[in-house]
């Protein structure tokens, strides 16, 4: 079955980006020339996903506004003859059909997903974490969707991380099937150092099926009384078939200040219109800062 629906979990405080995220949703902070969440929506649209549910919390109305038509701005751009920018602004409202639901209490990623349950229907859906930006020649979620079409079972996108850093992530353990595919035996959220079952970290790209909701219903609250999607996936793996695919993409974590800065620089260096200027800027910064002591 073709994956045409998706959900973006965007209700978190964004504490790693405070104070910048105090009044501005972290998903609306600029990643080079557009908000973080626009990169996610564009990836989804490029993979053929036409309907997106965005789970938000109070104070994040700017996300909906960003993807809505703006007649006054469009009139002003047209009057100034800024045709290219006018088309870009108009494109935002046609990327996908977006619906917004609220998570009124921040009770974990699993609880956030449950808020979108009634809008996702009975078919498979893509799941995105906006902190994770995936760079590659093809949409990362499309790569996961291809694996879903092959197996017809939930597929988790994973990326390798240095073993010394594995304890910082949600990880999988499983059996390799070849071509970067694994049958998942368990998911573990941030295991203690030295106890990681693998170095394959879960990233915010998954194809799930509605059965995940029954597992979320029975998932007990974890730390801080929150319901975590990773815990529900662990239950699902123990009772049914779940697969993972290693993504051939560059994974950028934009949920912290340096990660957001790094990702902006990487994107600028990859973009023909900015590459030369960005590289020159980096050289100048290296000269100004000088060698580290």
C-alpha cells in the first residue's frame, strides 16, 4: 500500500534551543533560508506524501500560519515585481494538505502520536521528528517507504553512530537481512554506557501502521510520567514483525544551537548559490579565530 499520510511530532518545548525557542517555536527557527519544519514538509512532499498531521502545543500557531496563504504579502510581492519570491511564498500552501492537532499536556512522544490517531486512518503513515534533518539525493522517508512496500510491516529508519556515543540515542537490536535491512528484536532508549545493543540509532523517519496505537494504549508511563514511542515500539517488536533500514543519508541533529549552526553551514556549502561565499566565510572565520590553544 502506498504511503500517502504522515505525522510530524512538533509539540515539544525545544529546551535545548532556549532562549531562542522561548517565544518562537523551535520548528520555526531558520535552517539556512527556511524554517526547520519546512525542510521536513518538503521531504515528505517529495516522497509523495500528500496529507500531513502536525502535532503542536499552545504557542505554536506560527507553524500553521507559515503554510497558509498570505494575500497581503503576495500582493506586495506582485506589486514590487518580485515574481520568484511570490512563487516561493505561494508554493508553501500547496506542498501538502496540513492538519493541526494539539497535545495540551507534554506527556511524551507516544502521547503526542495518540493525539493524531483519529486523523491518520487505517493505512500506513510516515512519522517525522523535526529535529532530524536527512540529506541525500533522494528523500529519506521515501527510502523507508520503499522498504515498507517490500515487507508490509513497520519500518524504522536508523543510522550508525560512533559506539562511544551510542548511549545518547534510542537504538535497535536485530538480525541483519542484507542490503542494510534488519529484523528488529528490540528497541532501547538511551542505554547506560557500555550496554548498547548496537550502534544503530533510531532517527525521526519511520513508516508505522495503525496497530502501533494499541501498543501505545498499553504502554505504561516512563520517566517523568511520559509515554514514549520507543517503549511502544519495543512491545511491538516483541510480539510482531518490525524491520529497520539503514538510511544512506547524512543525519543532522538541529535540536541544539551548534547542531543548527552546523546544519546551516552544511546546507550553504552544498547550495550552488551560496557555496563559494560560504567557503570563503569559513576560511575567514578560521583566520580570525586562529588555531585552538
